[in-house]
C-alpha cells in the first residue's frame, strides 16, 4: 500500500523531475554555472546596452581620440577615431554572438543529419558520408575558412556559412558513433518489429536518445565559431569595418598596442570570457547529461 | 492436436547460414514446425542452440548487413487473408506492414525494449498510428485501453510515465501492450519472463495466456525454462545446435522425454523436494553446445550423450522421426530407450 502511494506521488511530480535533476547537477558545476551567468549577462548587455549608452558605435569624435577608459562617459575609452569602445564592443558582440549561434544551429542540424544517416545505414552509404567528413577534417579549418573567405563577399551571413562549413564534421562524427551503438539497442529493433520506417526510427527513436552529446557538441561549437570569427576578422577577411566585430576590433588595435593598450585588452578579454564560458557550459552539460543515462 | 484450419504459422525447411570472412556457417538446419491459431509452441534449448536466431529469421531481422542467408518457407496465415503469405518472399515494404500488425514480437529485457526518452503512452500510440493512421487523440485513447487490458493499475496516469519510472513487470506489460496493439495473428515471445522475478513472471504468463484466449493468436514462446514451458505451452519443440531434436505435446514430452538431450535438460531442472537430501547434486549435461562452425559428425549431441554408440551415432545425422500424436524425435536409439508401442505410430489412438 505504501509503495503504491509512493509510486503515485512520483507520477505527479514526474514532469519536473529529471529536468530538476539535470539542472541541479548542472548548477552544481560551479564553472558551468558561472559561464552560463556570464553568457546571459553578455547577451543581455549586447541586446540592451547600445540603447542605454550615450554614444553610437559609429559616431566619430576626433577631439576625443584615444581617450583612456573612464574618461567622461567613455567607460571603456575611445579608439583612434574617437568612437566609443563600449558601444562598439556591445554592437560587435551582437554580430559575434549571432555568428556563433547561427553557426551552431547550421552545423548541428547538418552534422546530425549526416551522422544519423551514416550511422543508421552503415554500409557504403555510411562509408561514403564519413569519408567526406574525414576529407573536410583533413584540412586545417583556419586555412579552409581563409581560402573560402577570399572568394566571397565577407558579409556576416557569408562568414556564418563559411564557418559552419568547417564546424559540422565534429558533430557528424559524434552523432554517427552514438547512432551506431543506439541502433543495436533493443528498442530500435522493437521499433522495426512494430513496423516503423527507417526515417521514423532515425528521427523519432535514435536522435532523441543522442540529444545529450549533440547538445554538448553544439555548445562547444559556439565557442569554436566565435573564436574562428574573431580569428578571420582579425586577419582582415571577416567582418569588415566600419561594422564592428570582436576580431576586427583587435585588428585595428594592433598598431597602437604600446600607446593605447585598452584597444586590444577590452575585446581580448571579452573574447576570452565568452569562449571559455561556452566551453565551461559545455563541460557542465556533459556532466549533467551523462549521469542521466546512468540512472536506473 | 488436429488442425481443422491451416496453421497460423507454418515454418518449412528453415535454414540460416552466416557468412563471415568467406566461410559459411550454417546455424539453423531445416527447422520445421506449425502453430495453430490459439496454440502455444514452446521452443526450448540451451544458450546457443539457435532459438533466438530462429525467431529473428522469422521476423526477417537477419538482413543483408548481418550477412545471413535465410532459406525455406515461413507461411503466415493471417485471419484476414485467404492465402498464407511467405514472409521470406515478400519485399521489405510489405514486411514492414505485417510487422506489428500480423506478426509481433516481445523481448527478454523490457527496459531496453522501450525507448528511454519517450513516454510509454506515446510509444504505444505510435504503433497504432503506424498501422491504422488514426489521429493522435484516438491512438492515445487506444493506448489507454491497451494499458488497461494488460492490467496496469491507474492506466491513465501511467500513459505519461517514462519507462524508467515503471517496475520491471509493468514495463513488460507495456511491451506486451505494444506488441498486441494491432491484435497480431502470431506473437513471438523471446524469453519474455527471464528478466523478471518469479511472482511477476507468473503474472506475466497468466496475462499472456488470457490475452491469447481473448484474441486467438498463435504464440511461439522461446525459453530455456521448463517450469515456464509447462505453464504456458501446448506443445514443445526442443532445439539443439540449430536442429529440432524433439517435439510433442507438453505433458508427453515432460513426462517421458524420448531424446537423451531432452531427458538431460529435464534432469538438470532443480527440484525442491530433492534439494538438501544428503549427497544430492544438481544433474548437469557434461560438455558444451558445439560451435556451429565445427559440428561433430553424425548426431550433434553424440559427444555429450551417455547413450552414444560409436559407429552409429557419429556416422550420420539421424532423421526427425514422426511418431504418434504429433510427436517427433531425432535419435537413432530412441527405439531402445522407450517401449516399442510408444515408438511406432498407432493409428487407433485418436
């Protein structure tokens, strides 16, 4: 009787049950929780900040060139054209974060698709797809990005597409490995035995079970994408001035490194903060989602 | 058992051959059996005797990728069809329509047979939706009715449970509900109670028998447990090294096994009344199931058989001899081990 009641109670609380478990496990991971807080604040600042600051990111004020941080209203100082760095940093954040999230979305969807098809069908379909993945991986991604960006108009959209082209392989490999083991599990066979089609099994039975590793890989992809965008913008092939991005802010700071170090330090710290926060979130998610599969 | 109707499932000369590294290994040799509607045939044998491969071959789960060649006939006579369908001849799309609808299967381990990320109600409703294409709401109502039918308490609250929130017995009931959603004509149960404890095992067996009585499905029950056999089966077929070595009505086989292997299996069932007697040890069959790649010459059980005669038993594979009352045995010395009147077919007994 007691057990029956206990079971009934468990049934009532079940909606929030594993979400709670996963969430609390995630929040117990201190670095991950801090990373999440930083990303949330950064995103919020990039969305709202530019509206609250007294300066536009493109307004040139030659009288206020090279103001160090905390002069008047220029909290983070100004650049060689007297533009407010705080405003530029937040507008650049919009672009950098947007590129990061978009790359994550595109490469996760595409990588998952390739991985699931390769893992489910195996045989020659799987071999051909995974050899394509290997071929893409064989190029150092930075050169691939640079070569590609030399051929196209460097708009934020094209930059996103180019970076996504170099980021999907990792996810494809992770998903393929996951699907290879999941497809041998009894529930997959049970689904086949109850008359499910290949498409149904792939996307309704297998992919939901691989969600943990996919989410982790996706988070790490954001970090990677932000870094890549900063890198190619720094080298001058990415987002083009006057549109600010964290990478091209660093680029324009190079020649004034000795006189106005804040020009490099401010975007540098922001990139480091964003990238390591995403990496910590990925680590935390890996731990939180992994132990779910160990549950009885 | 006299068959007035054609059997729901008739298997003829089923052979399964695996190809690996250029070698061919035959693991199933000329299996044939029939199951009538409403009847249960138990397929018994040690691990490695080919029970599960047989069931996978019937369901066409041994595809190109497992490099298995399946030959023979598997005639499924659905109640709704006039002609039997040979499951080994139809194309994949047709097979997909039949799976779950006319022939279903349940597994040993109920936890792994359910998808851990979907609610059980959705999993049952999905099966209904594959086959009948009924709208979501209606499929869900049907799932509820099925949960009720398989005896799950508070079925409406269980619809939204995840598999890990249910006990082993409940999960197996859910698996059964999924298998029976479309009222199949044939149910293959591959050790469905092995992973459960004994009291739950008895409940599940009773449930399966009740459901069989209600739906009239034929059941192929795969197990290694003679206790389970005596409880559910009408007939039993004993497999050894990929061959059927003995078949007959359950009472007859259990009371008087004709094949030394069956006798050995029955002797190695632990018995409560003999436990604890001084000097009493559990009987075993010496040796191991042979490797299908290198079967011994002649009768495959001969190296382990205490009755084996050199020169006879190791020269040729004995034929599966038909006796009275649907009884069959594959042993050259069967006539020595049993009274003569039991061996010869007796037309006067009905």
